[in-house]
C-alpha cells in the first residue's frame, strides 16, 4: 500500500478541512495543515495531495511556499480545493504548473463549492451557503476512491 499525505490550508469556514479529512480517511493517509507539517517527512510519502480554498483565483500562498522549499517533488500528487466563483480549471492551473515544474505526476483534481462570508460576500450574508454539502462530500469520496485505483 502506498503511503499517502494530504496537506491543506483552510482559513475561514473549515470547508477545505472537511474535504481534506474525508479524502485522507478514504485513502488511509495522514492529514496535516501546511503550518503543522514537519517538512522533513514529506519525502517519506509516495503520494501527496495539496489543497486549500481558492483565494483571488488560486490556492493559498502557504502551499506555494511549501512547494518552493522543495528541490524536487517526484511523487504522485493530486490537487483539491473549495471555491466560490472561480472555475476549477482556472483555480487549479497555477498549483498544477508549480507541482509539475517540481517533477510531480498529477493523478487527479477535485473541487467543489465552499461557503464564503468574506469580503463583499459578507454584505449579502455569504455565498455558496451550506457548501460543501452532502453531494459535494459524496463526490469527494468518489474522487478518493478513484484515486485508489491509480496508486
């Protein structure tokens, strides 16, 4: 069995944390916030998932900083996110490019809506209320189950 690590950042509502924990549970992996991981253990894993909410069209800067600290990342990887308005194809592009530059092989990507009450959205009581919902969580579980086949 491959050793799986899920690294995430979840700032405001715990949306991405819920997805990270679900994926980690399904894959039998270890789950850490970016700031809680001992970077020296990363090379001990065979597969690494990277995820966060989407901020101004891309993943949280802490993920990019973590990846920048690595010389190479020749691992199987996957990307996940929670987002409001930015489509997955656009919101994952920068992180995907960064991982591939480091030598990662991307096994798959998952994204779903996530509730936000930040910035201008708080004037309206939030956006994407109640997300991720049970359907989003089911899709995240399906994503993880499909990843297992690629490990």
